[in-house]
C-alpha cells in the first residue's frame, strides 16, 4: 500500500507529473527505501510515502491521481505484495497502461504471483546491496529511463566520474544513510545521527522524523525499565511471602503435637513420611524403657516407613534397592527386612532432595531414648506388620547395637528430625 511522494507542503498529485510511482507492500518498506533514495539521488520525483497526504484526503483517491500522473510504476514484488489489495490494483493499472517496471525484492514461489502476472518478466533485486554496478539494477535503470526521458545509467556514470553522488540536497544522503542504518534500536547511536541531521538539515521534516523515532526508543526503554522494576518488586514480594510462609510453617512445626510432612517436587505429599513434633517435656503415659528422656525438641515419624514411601522414592531415582514384602503386601505396610544401613540410606536420600545434608535438623534414625519417650506419650502409632498382630515391631534406632537382621526377620524403621536444641537440667 502506498502514499504520496516526498514533496513541498501543499503538493498534489494532479499538479505535477511524477517520474516514478513506487508500488510496494508496506511491510517491506525498509527494503524498498534504499531504492527510493537511489532514485532521489538521480533527481527523480518519486511517489512513495504517505506522510505528505493532506488531512482529510481519501487515500484511494490520492493513489488514483498519483497513478494517473506518473510516467512509470516501479512494482516491488514480494510474497506480501501479491496479497495486498492496493498493491495489486496499482500493478494491474500499470500493466493496462503499459508503464510497469517490475522488480523482485524478496524471494517468492514460482506460482506466488496471480496468473495474469506470471508471464511478465521482472528484474531480480533480491540480493542488490546498493551497488550501482549490480547487473539487475542497471537493467532496472535502463527500463526506467525509457519512461522518464533520461538516461539514468549515464547519470550514474557521470556522478561516478565527478567523484561521488553528492546532491545539492543533503537530505538525500541523510535519508540513504538512515535507510541502511544498522543501529536503529540503539538510542545512543540514533542520538549521534540526529546531531548529524541537525547540523546539515536543521528544522526539516526528516529531523522531526528522527526525533520521533528517538522519543519512541526512549519511551520503550522507560516502559521496559518500569516492567523490569515491577517484575523485580513482584519477585521480591513473592520471595518475602514465601520466606514468611516458611517461617510460619517452621514455627508451626515446633508446636508440640503438630503433624506435618515435607514436600519434594514430583512426589505426592503422601509419599513422604508423616511426622509429629514431640516435646521432650511432654507427659508420659508410662515409663521410658531405657530410663532416659530426650534433651531436644524433635519430630518422629507417626508410623514406620512404608513400602509405598520407599517405592515412591525409587520411582523418582532413589538408589535404595527394592525391599521384599515376602508376599505380605506392600502399600502402607511397614517396610521390613532392611538393614540399618538401608534405613539410613533412605534418610540420606531425603536429606539430599530437601537440602538437609549434614545439617543438624536433617532426617536420621531416632535414638533409643526418642523411640521410648515417643512411645510413652502415645503420640506415635506402633507398626505391627500384620493387621491382627497385637504386638509392636522392633525398630532400628541410631544408637542401638543390633546388627543386620536375619533372613525373614521383622525389623521396621521410622525417621526422626531434631527441631531445636535445648539446654536441660537433669533431675
């Protein structure tokens, strides 16, 4: 889709004969601009940009008037061009009047052009980089010359013999530089270019255009900074909330009788041991079997570790072996037939996944005193391995002297964690 040529204020297409009407898809403007500036440097008037359309003008009417007053239509073909309503109207009008010079500026499939355009020869400028000696560019100029009444190829040679393409209008050079400007998104680079524009063409519409571009860059940078600041503030707020929640959870865990579970990503909550917090000063339902009372606030598994918990850990990569249930069933049944080393390995795996390795509050086997004390408080369930078995199973402890269990033995285990060190005076 096109607009009007760069001209003086109050320019109207019906009042001047236009040399070249440049027809293109607006999405390819950055590709077409270098072509326009090259033609500007040769002194041609080009209908190209919509910035000079008077307020209130009907865009299709302006295009129609410009087409009727153009000597030749340079159709810049691309995949986008063939799908454009206005570009195809312009192209077919040029064909009907016999004033078309088609060039390809982007690759397209053989059958991308509509059927009535496929037999038209076109010039390949896809790899043109502004070189005046590019074969297809020279052919394009020769064809344009037939319509504009000037030998454009000779004009280029004359400029080369004169030592360059300097124009009396410094805007030609500046616009050509801007069309190929490699750092349009770099505000510092655009600021330096704007200084150059002001030194050569102060007060021009091009200066305003570059100022607007620079303002847009700065506004975008401010918005990005605001978004980043908001994202950072949200992150900090989220982390503060998570830390506060962690502190509250830790505090809640330290309440005697609290029941809780740790969580590991990828594992259901029920796949980890359920713990109960026990105050060493809690009233006992009976006497400790070993005559000792634990000295620290601690947590103990409410039940012995189950096959379901071990199987869930193995399923996510824990190297724990596969304890046999000897046909008694797995699921929530206490794990049996494991050594103290195997039981400690499960605690070590939990610590590695929870960041508790070598920490004083990490998972471990309970001491004999903790097992006895917790049993006497009635806050833990005994594991019997059998639904109808009346007695509790023996369990591994951190400081017990029992060795590896014999084949078929029924030794279970549960885990413990120290939650707070306490200074206690023994009576």
